[in-house]
């Protein structure tokens, strides 16, 4: 049996196991496995340094999950955009293909708690219906393979999925969404990589939320994928007590780039039932983006987005860099808080001083115009 499978078999999956392994009073965990299944594999468990640290918070259940905060089971209305059980088709030219119900560990903030861990909700028995749907919709050129985690499947099943999708003439791009390089990097075996590289153009989006997750094992797994010519992007969820700190997020993004992973998204936490304790105010995300832009490489600055409730899709959020737009000019504020002007094409205005000025001088200047 492969090493990664042996590690999965040794996962903590019950309140009693978790209480014993981490020395948590059982009453602190009572009933939480009924809200959402518990699963923590030995590798990821080993990254926990102490109770309540950023790794602990992501996978160990908390009584706060029981709080009724008017959040939803399906906040993104994925089920409304699901023409067949395995497909979510929201955007014009791409769709989500759910192929695995399982993960190497279960994130307590999971958007698909209603399905993940339940083989009746996400199953390979829906595979043929999903392939048929994709084949019958020529507008689909990009398929995102997700779950659960697709890389929890066997090599044989992964190749079956990829090969069947590659037979569809209008499919140009395949993408895999996985947390495996973070949760269980031992899964990224040379044999798996040899299979994946046969199906280019293939992209993989991974999911790291904290710098401590980028262990030597994780970096080695990412390197194997990158060496196979697979472009890697990272999707991070903004989580209170985990990464809602500009310095932590900057370190994470820089470590990802060093591991040849391009930061892609920072997600504002979805409105999923039982996750209110993870949510930050949107201003915190904007503060983090401001702390990245200009203060580190542009490659290290992801898009900050809200996946809009009700199925509206991903909406990017940006700090306010544009201060004024007129027929004559754009007035902008840079990362350091200085103001600059850019002349509009066809502007008849005389050349203005473009030396940087503090924001308060800009405000005073415009007040003078108003007066």
C-alpha cells in the first residue's frame, strides 16, 4: 500500500480520538462530529504546535460551529446551477466537475459541508452524466475538476477522468483544485505526476492558508508538479485567527512564489453555516492587499474576491487607488499614499505638476476648486 494511503488510514475521525491525541476535554468536542465530519491525517496533525494555533483552527472542530448565525448550507447557490449531480455550470465557458467526496483532512470552513464526506452526494457514479453534459455543451472550453479533493482518487481513476475529458474536442483547458500538496504532500508521487503531465494544458490550483503549511515536504511536492510543466496557482481563504494579518499573508505569498506557485485568489470567507467565527470584515482583506501592493513583488499579490452569495460569481475587491476621474485626468494614490496625476487622451489642460503630494493636500486643493 502506498505511503499516503497508510497515512489516510491513520487519520483521526472521531471525538474520542481527537480528545486523546490533543488532550482536549471531550466535552469541548461533544456533538461536533454531527455538524461536519472530523478528519485529520497524521502529517497535517504533526504541524499543530499548540491548541488554537493557525493549523489547529483549520481542522479541529469548535463549539462556535453550533452557533446559529443565519448563514446557509449552500451560500453560493451551487445546487441551483447544477444541471446534473456532478456539474456546476455558472460561467459561460467553464464548469465545475465534482468527482470526489473525500479529502485528506476536512477544513472546518468548507464551503461544501453539505456534500463533502458524503459518498451519496459526490460520487464517480455520476461521472458519465457529467461527461455527457460537458460533451453536449460546446461552449464549455475549461473544466475545473474538484470535490472534495480529486487527488484522493486512485491514479487509475484520475487518469480515467482526465483521458475522457481530453477526448471531448471543445475542451481546451483542464484544471484540478486540490489541497493535497498542503494536507498530504506524500500523495504527489512520481507516478501521479507522470499521469498528470500527459494531459496538458493542465493547471492545478492548490490551497495554502498559512506559511507554516509550506513545509519541506510540501515544497518538494509542489516542485514535482512544477517540474512537470504544470502551472500552479494558490487559493487562500481569509480566516480570522489564521491569516488575518498583513505580515502573515505577505510571508505566505512570498513563500508560495519561492515554491513556484503563483498566488491567485484570496477569498473572503463564504457565508457557510457554522463558520461565523472564521469571518473577518471586508476591510481587513483590503488592508492586506494594501500591505502587499508595492511592498512586495506584484507576482505575490493575488486577487481579493468575494464569491457572491446567491451564485453571482467571483467579484474582485480593490483598495481605493483611484481618487478622481475627469475628462482631463486620473488622480491616483500609490502604495505609499502619494498622489499622482495621469492626463487623459485629448486633454487640453496645461501640464500639471506630477510630483507626489500627500492625500490631505489633494483634498485641500479640491476644496479650493469647490469654493
